[in-house]
C-alpha cells in the first residue's frame, strides 16, 4: 500500500518586548510646572524581538492623565505623539532583535501639582504582517 500526502506549516508572526530598565515614577517639580514640560533623564531600555520579516509596531499608550502630549527620542527620528500615545511602525527586511533606548519629554497636562506620579506610559509590541 502506498499513500501520498502533503504537509504545510504556517508560522504566525509574533513579537515580544523585554524591558531592561525604565523609570518607576514621574517626579514633577515646581520648575517643571512653570516650564510646562518634563524631560525624563533616565532612558527606557528595551529589546524588541520579532520573527516577522516586515518589522514591528511599537504601541506607546498613556495610562495616567498627566500629559497633554509627548516626544519620543531613540528611534529613527524624534516622534511627537498626542495625549493618548500612538503607534510607531519600524520596518526591516528580516526577523531580528533590536535594542532600544527611548527618551521621553512630556508636555504636562493642566492642573497638575508638584509631586510624584505613576509612570504614565505603557509599551507593547505587535508584528507587522
């Protein structure tokens, strides 16, 4: 007896993010309030890995209502995002891992006072298909 059959495998694109270091809190001073913004000196360091040959989308989501907009440095260019955050698309030609060191500048929301606030940004990643 002889039988032929074919087998195919589909590998779904995946992406993950590994956070090496990030600020835990946001300390807002009177000088920051007068200026209207805060430059966060400690970078957020992370590694993005994806098996997608097309790249990844980094989601920068605001989780605390302390900012009216933000600027992200550390990718191909300085990127401006609104109060809700946004999606940053990074394209490449082959699956890989990249190490990122992101710096944030937050334009402060009106009505804030001096104090320590929870870190206002959450990062997530998804593969480009």
